[in-house]
C-alpha cells in the first residue's frame, strides 16, 4: 500500500523517479555484463565463437522468461518480481569475481538475461500504466534516455576501474540494492491489480500491436548490428580503432539527448505522423553514413542525429501502446516485444554481416532498408499500435 498521507501527484512523481532508476539499472547491468564476459573469455583464450555463444545465452534468458511475464504480473504484481530480479543481479555480480569456472558463466548469463528482462518489461509497463496520457511520451522518452545512460555507464565503469578488482562489482551491486530499497518503499504506487482472464496465446498480441512488436525487432536488429559492426565498418574505410570505437559513443549520446525533445513533440502532434517522420528520416539518414565515414568529423554528427531520431521510434510506439492498453494486455504486449528483441539480436548481426559481404557500404544499406520497411507499417496500418 502506498502512503496516502502524501499528495497523489507527489506519489506519482516519486514512483516515476524510482522506475527511472530501474531503467538506469537495466542499462547499467546490460552494458556492464556484455563487455565484461567478452573481455574475460577473450583473456582466457576462448574463440570469438565462444564469446558469441555466451552472448546468445542472454537472449536465451529473454526468450525463456518472456512468455511467463504476463502471468507473473497478474499473480504477483510488478513490485515483487522487480525486487527479486534486482536482488538476484546484485548477488550474481558480488559473486562473479569468485566464480573462476568459465563454464558456469553460460547458465549465469542466461539467468541474468531473465532477470534484466523482468526489470525492463515490468518497470516499463508499470510506468506506462501510471502515466497520464498528456505527458506519456515525455515520460517514456525520459525512461528511454535513462536506460541509454545506463548502457553508457556500464562500459565507462569498466574503463575507469580495474575489472580484475572488486570495485566495479561492488559499485554496481550497491546501486542495485539502493534501487531495491527505493522500490520497496511503501509510498511507491502500484498499478491496480487486474484479475486473470481466460488464457490467451501470447502470439495473439502480434496482431494486436504489430507496429510495436516490429519496432522492437527493428531496434534489436540494428543495435546488435551497430555494436558488432559499426566500428569495423569505419576501420575498413581507414579509421583508426580508437576513433572508430567512439562512433558508438556518439550514437548513444544522441539516443540520450533526443528523447525528451521528441517526447515533448509526441505529446503535441499526431504520434502516428511523428512515427512516419522518424522512420523516414532514419531510412534516409542511414544513406548519409558513407558521406560521414569519408569525412570523419561529420560522421560523429550524422550518427549522433541519426541514432537520436531512430531511438525515438521505440519511445513513440510504446507510448501509443500505453495509451491504448492497460493491465495484462499491456504486459503481454511488452512480453511479446521482448521475444522480438531476443529474435532481433540473433537476426541483426547475421543479416548485417551478409550485407557487408556483398558491398562495401552494406551496413548502411541494410539499416536503410530495414528502417524503410518498418515505416510502411504506420503508413498502411493506420489503426494499429
């Protein structure tokens, strides 16, 4: 129960702030674990294929937990599963320096995938249900920006501290437990509990919200492709390794900076029209990547703007979903989206690799085509989410 002695508006603000912290934690844990496992396995002499299999364990965790999240939300509400996931992740990170067997890192990565996806789906649907429609896009935009900030914080923490020491794990676990304490506070508002309805196949929600599911698939495909191949694409065009790596930072910074302005805009104009505009600009903007790669300073500007606009697609579609659906339906749509995310992380790198093998500018062409195909959905499916 929430503390009713506080004004409801203040309670809502406090709850939103706590859920924003969950977004940071999701990004931090995801952004820390990826490079951490990669560096540790590489240092021990394992092949890139083994590193890739370990990364797929995270996607496997996502796919394992996603079908059960709507039922979990109905049975237990969002608070307890989120707290359990936070506690599990804190324990794993505290124990990681003492787990010397690399074979244990594979099931561990699967468990982390399940826990982080629980944080993402339940906290984002929780926030969406608690937010008035008049400020929904701005609020979800801020949530996305905080998640991107967490993604950036993970690798930064590894870079600023000694990953062989206890420091990065202690800091991250401390933030996880702090967030656990915030979510446990009695004044944090919880959405009204929805009674369980007749069982509905999770896949039914693809037809209910095809644009949202497709946007998640697109985002996962291109984020996985970009993190794997953008630096390589620049290096193949003569860039030094350090400058090529900074392209990812420029993109991430754009994703952070653009979400609030786009959220403000999404609360004032047609969200469908904004979605079409962002998709079109993402499609055309990707075709400018070769121009930027050929003129190094412009590459940072182009990718900063491009990713800011592209990341706005997910914010807008999930805002539309939140304005149309509540309760179990909303959580179920998020759960199917998480399956799409897992599928995208498998499909994207392979498709991008194939495109790069066909032509020197295969990566931006793949990105442009993917964005263009997605944009056709809001153009023709006028009443779909």
